C-alpha cells in the first residue's frame, strides 16, 4: 500500500470512528503510527482526538511484539515538540501519554519527561491530559506532580481542569480539596473526548463528584 493510500484509508477509518480497525491496520503496516500524527493538529476536532485514541490502541496492539519500535515512536514524538523539529507537535504529548499508559512500568522513565513539559504553556493541556490517562491505569507512578495539578485546577483551560480533576480523584489528592470545593458552582463548559466523540461537560458537575470522593 502506498503512503497516500494508507493515509486515505486511515482518514476514512477516523471519520468512521473505527479505532480498532486502525490498530489492526498498524499490525500490517507500522507506518500507520506516523500517519496518525498528521491528523492530530486541531484540538477542537473529534478526528484529532480519535487519532490520539488510535495511537493508544495501536500501541496496545504492538506492545508485546514491537516494544523497541514503540520506543522509537516515543522518541520521535518528543523530538516533534522541540525547536529543532521545525514545527510544533500539538498533540504529540497526548499521544505519548496514550503509549505510556499501555505499559507504564516499562515506559515509566517518560513520565517525568512528560511532566517537565508543563513549563511550556503551549503543552500544558496536553501534559495534564497525558498524566490523567496514565493515572487511570497506574496512579502510583505519577506521584509528585501535585504542584502541576493544583496549578492546572487554578489556571488551566476548562479542558485542563477536567483532566486535573480526574487526577485528583485517582490520587485522592486532599490538598486540592479547597480549590475543588470552589469549583463546584462553576458552570463553565469543557469539550471532552469520550468514546469517539466530543461532549460538553460542566466543570461544577465534575468537581462535585470529585469533592465527594476525596
């Protein structure tokens, strides 16, 4: 299959929200992972989030047989957010988080690298998203990021705040209790990806659930 045909095929599967089929395709053609990054530049598009999702599922399909290849993918994703790359990998950190969560034990060295990217305002939302995804599977591996989480709760975008709230819940971060309690009445809407689609989520509703759990 030519690269053009591969991109066309993956674009069609993304449009159909057929994420599992992309993972299967990657087993036959590992170029699929590189192609996915080309569909991940508009963070307000469902297709971008489907591409991010597909990166994780594709990594899950390859982890047992192609760990070294996935390591190389993580290096390329990190390189894409450097000045040397000549561009900005807008969703590279999100994708990196999706890969790390597949086997957080083996990729644990990348967690502090992801966290360090928070210093750059461009990537703050992506960092909190990535950490929230890792926390879903291995919350014990993201201890020590409390400062980032508190900052995201106070200063982050609506989307970042939802991700940060999810981490607070997973870590039972009691230090965030005061901030979370003040968010309960927040009617701000965040657009959050879930099962292939972007949906509207009210910050106060999420904060209320989290506050009751910590």
